[in-house]
DNA sequence: TGTACTGTTAAGGCTTTGCTAAGGATCGAG
DNA sequence: CTCGATCCTTAGCAAAGCCTTAACAGTACA
C-alpha cells in the first residue's frame, strides 16, 4: 500500500505500530534513533513518517526540521501526554498530524489513513499522465503524443519526480535531495542544465513552455497545459 | 471547544466576556492580575489568551512579552479607546489581534473565532480562499475570479502572508520581519511599493479597495469583500 | 494650513535563470 | 583489460526579471 518509516525509541510501541501497519498491507521500516531515522527517510523516500518527538539522541523537533529541509513526506508526530505544547510547535514546523501516547491501534490506523488520503499517494509504478505526456515508472519510459522520449537516467528521474508532484513547485535543492540523493552538497546549476535538456526533448524552451514552468526565486513545477 | 484565558482587571468586563465565551462552548479561565494570568497561561497551555493591556500590577506589554517568551499561544489584546498607539506596539510584540474597549459580545466572538480558525491545524498546501481570491501555497499560484495572477516572488509572499492573517491588521515592520526576513533593517517604503503593485494586479487602488485595506497609523489588512 | 503618513511611478543595479560547450567519469561490450 | 559510447558535472556568458531606492503627489488629521 505505502512505505512507512517509524522513528521511535521505545521498542514496545515501535513493534506494536509496525505490526499494525504491516497488517494493513504497508511496507514498514523502523528506526530507534534519530540519526538512523533520517538516513532511512533520505534513502527510502517513504510515503509517510511517524516520528516520536522524545528521542534520546536528538530533539525530535530538530529531526523534523531536517526531514522538512529535504523532503515533503507527510509526518505524524507522537508525543507523550503532557507534552502538548510540543504538538503546536511541531505542527508549525511542518508536521501533518499528531498522536498523543499512549495511543490505540485504531487511532494510529485512522491517522495514517487520513494523512495518506490527504497526501493522495500515487501508487508507485503506476503511470502518471499529464496532458499528452505519459510517465511509466515501472517501464522507465516516458512518451509525448504517443512518441517515446529518449531520456537519460537522470532526465527520467527528474521528469518522474516532477510528474509525481504535478502542479506543485519544487525547489532545486529538493530536487537535488530527492532525485540526486544529495540533501546538502551538489550544485543547483546541475538541475538547471538537466531541466534545459528535458525541455528540449519535450519540444519546448523556457520562454515557450507547455509543461515545465519555472517559478522564479523558488523552483520549477510541471503543469497540465492549458 | 477551546481553552481560553482572560486576563482583565475590570470585573464587569471579565465576567461578561467569560460568560459569552462559555456560552459558545469554550473552557474559560479568568485572571484579574498579570501575575495570576501568567501562572494560568503557563500551567494551562490554553488555545487562546485575551489580555487587557491596562492591568494595575504590571504593564500589559511586559506580560505579553513574557507570554511570548514561553509560548506560541495566540493572544488578543484589549485596550481602552484612546490607547491606540499601544495597539501598534502590541502587534509588534507578537499579539495576534486586538479589541478596543468597550467592545460588543459579537465583536469578541468574531475575533476569537477568527484567531482560533487561523491557529487550528491547516493541512499544508491547502489553498486559502478570501472571496474570489484563492492563494495556493504549494503551486505558488494566486487567482482572482478564476484568473491566474502573475505575481513576482515577493508579491506572492506578501499576499500569502496577509491571507494567512485575514482580517488582522499587520504592521509594515512585521511584514518586513516575516516576509522580507529583516526584523530590524529595511525600509517600510519598500512594503508600500509592493502593496501598490499588488493592488494593481488585484484590480484595485488604495482609494477603491476590495481586499487590501490600509489602517492609517497601524498597517494593512486583507479582508473579505462586502 | 501644515505635518506626517501613504500611494505611485520610474530607473538602475543586482540576482536568478537559460543554454552551450568541454572535460571527465561510468558502464558495457568485446 | 581496453576501447567506445553515453552521460553527468562544471564553467561561463547572455538575457531576463525583480527589488530597492528615490522622488513626488496625494490624503487624513490635528
């Protein structure tokens, strides 16, 4: 159904949640520490993260910000009862929903379902269609007006990532993080170059764009042509 | 509905406000002094604070700063008519809205509703709507009457910030701090210029305004057109 | 009527972006 | 192991767009 990462130091809760979500058909990964969790999130690009704010090795809020810096993945934060102020802070920091421990399995499932629905998860591998443009992740093939495009690996990944976030502005830094797997280093100029190539192969230029719209000062988005 | 703390020394007003909000289903706590109020806010972590700036034991502005030092809770300040300069100061000190005494119960309820709505969990990326104006943060796109507006980055940020605080008067200094990320430097004239451009693109002028209303001596607010 | 605040316009400088080309890395075939 | 082809990154210049400053006009309020 969806890939979920659980970052939680208490083994009991971690396993309980993992079991519950796995039973619902999700692909579950768990981490007991913040650092391991960040690695997992970056490496896996999951569809959802469940994050305990009370981790031993790093303040949960910091981890949340780090995740937000590189990804838009939905995050549900969990806090112990009595730490309610943290909830407000975390929602401001970009969390999508929250749970107060101890929580029931039903509660957990309900929240997960709601957040995933809100995020409208695109099942992995199913083709995305934007106007006359079709991107088939499974076949690693993109076509325009029925014509198969000759894309390099990076070009395809870039196009697919944009297509999976149709209509949403994506920063170059986020593309470096998500497509290039370089959350910190890397030159944003590289993205520019690949975008230019992509545009050429899509039969458009920056001045005359059908699909790829640059949003000056922010990033790029792919849109359904008018 | 929500926990509200009222800090007000005049018994009549305090009880009137408490009664009105309790009738709307809120959990109301009252304090007659600044010190007691601060205790209550810290101990209770309420969803909203209504603070009279004219307290006998401590300058209300000081209390506001103390609250801000420990909490992000929305604060509505109340001042007696004639103390308008305080409004500007309090907005700069982090107040979310203000009331001028004497105020009607309807006014109070409206402000409370507005502030609570604003503070409630807004799913990220969900567009803000004000009349015929739609601001979509994820797409970084604003439209008026279904027509997409061509906004520069700063113009968009400015419009979005105002829209996220609909009905609330925002000082230029606060805009410089929040939108320009310049809490101290920067010229307020710059804000004027951008506002002018925004008005033009919204099809209005300062004289004939539908959305952007300037509040002389204080700042600017965006409102739902009549 | 004067003063302080606000509205508007124009212009210059600066940042961001678009695109081309070249060098080097990677990968597969033979 | 070597060659060849493809691809990715870096560098650099040109162009476009935006922000700020400045100057002046208009407006509310004492």
